[in-house]
C-alpha cells in the first residue's frame, strides 16, 4: 500500500500531453505520493519529479541533496506542484513498480502538502484522472 511521501516510478502523463490527446506517460519517472483521502481510499495523487530545471512559470520546489538521498533520487531535482495524476490503485497499470525507491521526510512532505493546498485554493492546480 502506497503511503504519503513515498517515491515510486510511474508513467506520468503531463497535462500538456493529455491536452494533445495522449493517454499514457511517455516514460517512467519518479513521482511522489502526496495525498490519500478518506473519501477515496483507493486513490493516490502523484506529483512528478524532474531533473530538468522547471520554467519560471511552474510551481515547484527544489529538492535538497539530503532529501534526494532519502528518496533515492539523483541531485539536483525538483518536484512539480501545479499538476498531478490521480490514480485508482486497483485500476492503475502505469506504475513501473509500486515498490518505493525511497521517501521524503515528514517535514519536507508537510512543505509539499502546504504548497499544494495553497495552489488548490488559488486554482493553480491541474489534475488528470488516470484509469
């Protein structure tokens, strides 16, 4: 069972790809499990992690070298927080594996969650429901 803060590899579908009609991510990439809800216990919200410096128009956080080490990631990298994939675990086929490669600390996860909440309140968060 995936838990908040864990990092797994997933074929993430970027919002720009979905807008172009694509239905699956092009490559497996690390994603962070950020949210699980009581209302939908079988769903997870996955936020992408990239090694490419995001544009200034993206809402993201730089991941420290220590957090990268904990998460099993190369340094430097960033977590993108203005979009996510919502996945029903029992219907998800786009995981390379559900075995975590690492996890973020509770303190960094709280920073991520607070940033996501602010983005949602400001309506600057785009989600793609995957099946």
